[in-house]
C-alpha cells in the first residue's frame, strides 16, 4: 500500500468518525431527559459491527426512563467491550469553534479539499 493509499484510508476513517460524532452530538439527550433514542441508535450501530449488545433499562430518581448499553465482541480473555454514558451537557455559553469549524480545520490540515 502506498503512502497516498494510506492517506486516503486515513481521510475516509476520519470523515466517518466525524459523521458519527456529529450524529451523536445531535441527539437531544441531557441527563434530565430519556436517552432512549441515542441508546437505540448506538445499539443498532454496535450490532451492525458485530457486537453483542445488552440494554439495561431503569427509571432514575426523577422518574425518567434511562438506558445503559453494554456491548462486547469476541470471547474468552480477549475481545473488545464498549461501555459509556450517553447523556449530554448543554453548553449555552460555549465560545469555542463549532464542530463544522473544527472539521474544516482538520480537513485543511490534512491537505484534502472538502
């Protein structure tokens, strides 16, 4: 594989990761609301990539329906696991660059044209 081929692969992977990040950020999932929709999305995506996914549902102290996901791939002492929180924290006073600005900077630095 040539350097140019590796660069192309890297750019495709980075673009796909950015699309996933953008999609996850779009979910309205602050901790005071249910995270059901983002849990369903992640369960679908993880399952599509060969993970065995277990969804654990519960109701929090405020009576809000919540979901945890535990996903694993492989067996025995090896393999891979995914576990993480899915709620977001509103950032009304955010002063940093928008995700699109960050993506544009990354694309410009990599030498590709969007």
